[in-house]
C-alpha cells in the first residue's frame, strides 16, 4: 500500500471516528453537549485536526444526518419488502419509521429537526435522502390511486413526522402508537 493510500485510509477512519463520537455523545447527552472541544477529547485528536475534517459542528451534524438517512432507508426497505398486502406493508413502514424516531432520538433530530445544510426536494438532494423518501413512495404506490405518489408520500411522511415529534415531546401518550398507525393506514387505504 502506498503512503498516499494509507494516509487516505487513515483520514477516512478519523472522519468516521468523529461522526461516530458526535452521534454517541448526542444520543447520551443531547446535541448541546456536542462541541468541538468535547469531540477532540473523545476522539483524542486536537481541534485543528477536527477542523481539517469539518468546518464546525453544523458540518458534523450534516454528516450524522446523511448517515441516518442510509439507516432509515435500510429499515424502511426491510419493512416494505417483507411481503403482505398493501395495508400490512404500510403498517410495517409506518411502525419502522416511528420506531426509528423513538430509538434514535438524537439521530432523528439531526435528520429532521435541527437546521442542517441538506437540501430537501431539490436537484441537489443527497442520494441517501432520496433513497429513504423513495421507500415511502414505493410503499404507497399501491394505494395512491389517482394521487401523485410523491405528494401522497410527502403527506404520509408529514403525518408520521408529526406523530414522532409529538411522541418525542410527550405531547401524546406512547401507548396509543398502534391505534394511531391503524387509523392512519385505514384512512389512507379506504376505497373512494
């Protein structure tokens, strides 16, 4: 292996180490605790090394969010492709989304709540985000009827995001999640 290849590999490993450390710190203590000083201590690299990888915390949060979209797409795809009728598929996709938001709170915040420089619904939207949204579209196509599948998926995504956010903030009781999903899916798949 050439010196340049080894350095590139080491740089990529440092880059991922910083992202992982930020994510772990955010999950355990919240995003307020994620500072370049704390990250430097955690990954055992100086702040200038951190800044050689990222311009600041916002750039780190953006990378964490991109990583999250990859994971969300994987989970939605697994739920979508597990088989069954369209209602069962939608129920699994909705449950997977809400479970993702509940079990990865800081990651979900980075993806959908915090201000990050990720363009949504434009030509510049990252492929990772497109893949996650694409899973919604694919799950909803069988029941979209005359509705535009993408717009239909946006409405469902918005509804699920609202449920996730309200549950996260304890504005609605967690024990009724299945009832809410049933109500949403029954309404979406009702003929006519």
